[in-house]
C-alpha cells in the first residue's frame, strides 16, 4: 500500500522534495546546536580542503568526510525528534536509539579526523 502523502510524481515531486529538504536544513540549523556548529566548521573546512588537497581525489575525500558528518548529524537529529515525539518519558529503548545515533555521529567525526590526518600527514 502506498502512502497517501506521496501524491506528486515526476518533476513536481523533485520540486517538492527540494522544498522539503530546504525546510529540513532550516529546521536543523535553527534547532540543533551540533548541526549549526558543523555547518560553520564545513564553511571553513571545505575551502581548506580545496586549498590543501594535492589532487581531486584528496579534495573529494576531505570534503566528503565533512559532508558525511553533516549527513549523519541530520539523521541523528531526525531519530531524536521522532523519539521525543513518541514520548518524553525516560525509556531504555529511547535511550538506546539516541545513544546509537550519537555513536554514529562520533564514528563519522572519527572518520573525518582519520581521513584528514592520513592525507595531510602523508
């Protein structure tokens, strides 16, 4: 059974999806301190990667690792919002979901640090 909320198709769907994505980015920036910090770090890190990367591949890896952190942070924020929407009471499964999302962000940050270190210290 298809969702009743998926009523648009084709280019109209792409246009709607773009608007939903922009709304999501705005909401994350407005409501999530960690995402806001990562945006500012990316605004510095991306030009630095373009300057310090010796090849297109190195620049892509450095920039991709920064963007991956932001993607994982967005997913973590979405998980937290859903958990809080379901219930604000303390529950072991809620804690587990939030902790796992946090761990995913940590691993993405660790990945970015390793990629940058390997490329810059080589």
